[in-house]
C-alpha cells in the first residue's frame, strides 16, 4: 500500500486531488492500494489508471486481481474490466468499474477523488 498522504506542496493540491505514490513504485508493483481509501492505482502498458477497489459485480477486492492485455481481472469470477473505460466483460450483469482522473507531477502520482473519469 502506498504511504498515507500527508502534506501537499507542489501546486497540484486543488480540491479533491491527493498524492498516492511514486511512479517507480507503481511500475514495480503493477497494482497499488491507496492508503485510507477503497481505491487502486494500476500500471497498464505505460498508462496509470485509478479505480475503485471493489468489484461492482460481487464486491471482490480487485487489488488481488491481475492486469492482462489492458484488462483488470476480478479474483472472484471470470469477468474483467477494460482499463480504458471500466466496461465489464460482455454478458455480465454489472455496472462498469468506476475510474478516476490521474495526474503525474514529477514522479508523484495524484488522483482526483471526487470525479469520475470519462470513458473512451
């Protein structure tokens, strides 16, 4: 899990944006849980994605899932989520996975916790 956000002093601290962890750590771990929040940041083929930690289908911990070919695989069932827009595998009765805006400042990853990122 990334360290707990403390002070923010580099100008990216507008309302709702929180620092999560360094880019190098995310690249090494692929999936990082956000301290104090039910959210994840994911390294996906050169892109950083932030999303809810709970699967919207069965509430499984997606932090225990795997990232493969641009999709986050749920550890509880065979469904997966497109990391571009949160869409679940066709045929599953579930809303999409909630994604959040991401910003990288220097080597620090920030996420905007109050807005959902638009899809494709």
